[in-house]
C-alpha cells in the first residue's frame, strides 16, 4: 500500500520557497497519477477556486502558486486520495466486523442506531463493547445480510444487501417501474449460481429497504387544507374545523408524503469523509473582504455570536429550505459543506411532497407541521448521532438559516403578501407604489430612494423631474419589529383572510415558532433565478416590441398621460382620420436594429455546455423569441446583452448604458466569489440604472420583479454568494 502524500507544505506561508514549490509539483504529479479517466482538467484547490472550478493540469501549479492552496483541503479526494480511518487501539480490531459489503454493515448500524466495534476515547478499551438497548430481531437479520455473500462462491465484495441497494439506485436513476425490477430480479436469479440470495420480486426488495429507513410516511390532510391527520388528529374521521369527511370512496382525499430529515442527517455522519467535510465550516477561516460561502456572510457570523452554544459544536447542521410555489415540496440542503459540495444533489433532501392538482398556497403551514416538529426537536434537545470520522458519539442539532423560493412560495411560507401596494417583503409598509388605472396594475417606482444621499439624480433635474428626493431608502425590518404585528393577525387555515392589521402580511408563518427565527436578518431570500428571468424577459420583449408581451401598450401610454410623465409618448389623434397614433418610443429598436440584434444572437458560436442552442430560440421572421428557459435568459442577461446592444440606441446612450449596467449588476452579484466593496458599489449602480429606465420606460415595466433587484445586493452582503441561494440546483434536483 502506498504511503499517503506529504502535506506539510500546505501550511507554508512563503509560496516561493522551495518547500512550497516542491509540494505543488508533488501535488500536480499526484493528481495526474490518479487521473484514471484521462481528463485534461481537474478541480483547482487554490484559495480562490476552492475546488469549485476546473482548470487544465498545465495551469494547476500557476493557480496554486499565485493564490495558495486551501489549507483545510486535507484529504485530496477530488484528486484521487481516499480517506482512511486510523484505529489507534489494537484491541478494537478483534471487535470490528469485516465490512466486505461496500459499507453495508455501517449502513445497517446507522439505520438501527448501533455502531459495533467502536470505542470512545473516554472509555476503557479493556472493557468489551456492549450494544445499548434491545434491538429488533430484524437488525440481526440485516446485519447478517450485510455480510452474506451474494452467492456461495462469490469472491468479490458484493453481498445481498449491497446488490439490493445498487439495484434500487439504478431503478431511481433510470426510472424503472416495479414490474421491470421484478423481471430483472428473475433474470438475475436465473443467471447467478445456485444458492444466490437475491429476492424474487420487487415488493420483497422494497420491504427490506423500508426496514432500513429508506421510506416515506404518508399523512392524510383535510381536503380544504384545514388540518393534517397527524398527532392529536391522527385517528379522527372528520375535520374538526370544516367537518369534511376524512375518507372518500370515490375520489382520494388530499395528502402528503414526508421523508424525515433526522435519520438522513445522522446518516451523513456514517460515512467518514462526509463526516469530516460536514465540519468544514468550523475549520474554515471567514474572510473579511471576500465571500465565497455563507460562512463569510453577516447572517452566519451573527448566528454564531447570538447562539454560541450551538456554534461551539462544529458538527451541528446549518440548513436551508427550498419550496416551489407551483410544485409544492420541501427540499433541505446543508450549508456545512465546502463550496464544491454544498449544492450537490447528493446532499439535498426531499423532505416534503404534496400531491394533487393544486398547491396548498397560503395554507402550506398545515403541511409543514411534521417538518417543523423535526426542526424544533433538532434545535431544543437534539438527537444522538455517531461520527464515523472521529469515532465518537455526539448530540446532533440543526438550525434553519433561510428559505429559498420563487415569489408565490415566498408569500406562502413567509406570510407576506405578493401583490398589491405593499407587495415587497423587504420594504413592507414603506413600499413605494402607484396604481395604473388604465393597465389596472400596480407599479413600483421612485428608485431615487436607493441612491446615495449626495447623488445628483436625487435633484430630479437630470431625470426631467421637478421634485427632489431627500428621504433615505426603506430599512429592512428586523424580526423583533415584525413579530408584534404578526401576533395581532387572525388567520385560520382553510379560509381566506378577511381582516388584517397590516397590508404587508396576512399570516404568521409556522417558522416563527422556532426560537432563533426572529433573530435572523434574512428569513426568506429573494430568488435571483426567477428575478433575473423576469427582468430579462421584460427588457427583451419591450425593446423588441414583441406583440402581447411588450410593456409598451396603448393602456400604458394612457397611464403616462394620467400620471403626467413622458409627454412625448402620449397617444395622439390624427387630425385627418381621427384615429389614435402611437408615437415611436425611444426604448424600442427600429426594424434594422432588431434584425441585427437577433441575427447576432442566432449566429453566435458558444462553448459546448455553456448554454442551449440560441439559434433555436430566435424567430427571424417575426423578430421575436420562441420559448426560452430560465438559463437562456441568464446567459443573455449576464454575458450577451451588453454586446448585443453595442450598436443600438445611438441617440439615447444613457438608456443603452443603463441596460448594460443592469447586465453587469447581475453578473457581479451572481459571482461565485463576492467582493464586499464591489457588491456595495453595484447596488448604487443598479439604482442609477433603474432611475434612467424610469425616464424612458412605461410605468407598467416596473413590476415587483424589477423592484426586487434593488434588494439583491443587500441580501448578498447579508447571506453570501447567490449560487448558494437560488433555485437552479433545487429545480434540477426535482426534475
């Protein structure tokens, strides 16, 4: 067995010393030697990339010398090294079960809360290890299956249990039906030697996996979303609020499926290398100037100061929750892990699935009760767990840091309104908005509020306005300020709220029951993915004047007249015919500019995997776009829009510059590594760009999605990089 590589050089401060340079050379040689797939690139472990970026092997040493290697990357598992457990006490060796079944013995132990062959450092190694409590009979059965060879003469590590788990993974990966698995099991049993121990049918295999904790619980719900038949209502036959029957013989009633998160969090610590990575956040040193992970954010640091006892245990879990407003489900992800692993699908947990043709909308709190109970338990008393890396028991606790949702789900989970005059959950009752009588919509205006107090635009002269704006921007309300208002709201699940003491909130979210929730600076994050998609869609459809999608409508022109702005764009009457004439707007491209814009986009050649084929989304006949996905808008906004606009709006250069500034803003805010000073400057750059757009665009352009952009920089400063807080990884996980 080869010796592990030397790593003392990783802590060398002088990156030009012989020790460091030789260490870099050895690391590159090690990575190339373990490049079993013959790739030309690998993840870069320098302090800037943090194993989040792939670079060529030829450029790897340059990165490591220029930026330094991440000193906490102690096990080079991204470059071929495996993490080995070292048992110092030789007496333990006799008690350790020979785990030839691909980790299945540990898998069974974790499922039943047992860890054989493990002795804490505080215990007397001379005393035999005694299993705690009375174990179910099934434990012994599955423990045997974890060691039982797949067939009598099997020489490999495969056991009955490992074969079943691998087959189950294939079923999930390729979407096999239960009947197809039964057929496959029949063929495998026929092909394998006699005496093989595979089950004959899928239901038998499924029953075994359920016994090992791989199962979901189905909980009935009232058809009107009043209650869950859970805890005190578990045996009820009728809803105590609406008296609706629980069961219907003709049509199935509403229900939900819950997969408990506690067993899965404990299971993370059953794999040594994952258990080690789960404490990465505790070993990492936060940066003052840059943010590459939520640990560098103000909210994370504030939680560590406020809840010191929780922060002392590095194995405690920092969770986020994501919910889709149109496909109700709850996905948990852990922020303990390093940037390269944090948002991987393997570390996301589907904890809640609500079936049915319609989502519960404002009544989602009813369905969150089981999840809330788990979160409450994980905070108050914690649960016993075992760390397979340190080989010791500990009490596992967890904290919910924030929610990440699209805007409909944002309103459902936070209890804030998502339409009307006070639809901004950050500005609350101080939201600046007006009603557009002709469009019958609400517009969110006056972005001068978000400029520095000494900015010339606050005078109004540069924007063609007569009034001055001297007010500061609306401040983000603290949890302790919101809570008294929420306590006065009367809300009954299953019924539409008719009375409210505030226009900004309609209910008190179930998460306010968590003791730490009121102390969070940000409880629910604005989803940058959907915000960016909506803003880009508004811009493209409006400057290209796409029929039925542009914000430049006759009603919009009438709203301008009603408000008294942009007089050059008001509808006019032809003296000869008496018909209305719609003057050309300065923000609409002429026909030649549209052709050039779309032709350039259609002819672009981009790297493989960078985006979809953009030529497929361009319709040169109608000078518009076909169906686009969120990522198409993302690519256009952050990378292509400044180039596409380069030869447009020649008479309105300030308008072109404003659109390019919006593109630059999204590019900066969505960076993997954030510079605090740059983010702060980008916040004012965006506010300036929106002020210029107000000078040209119709009021209906400024809907709630456009308004949300002014808060994205502040949330980045409070919560850290956007790639840890947008919906892309969660929607991919669901799909």
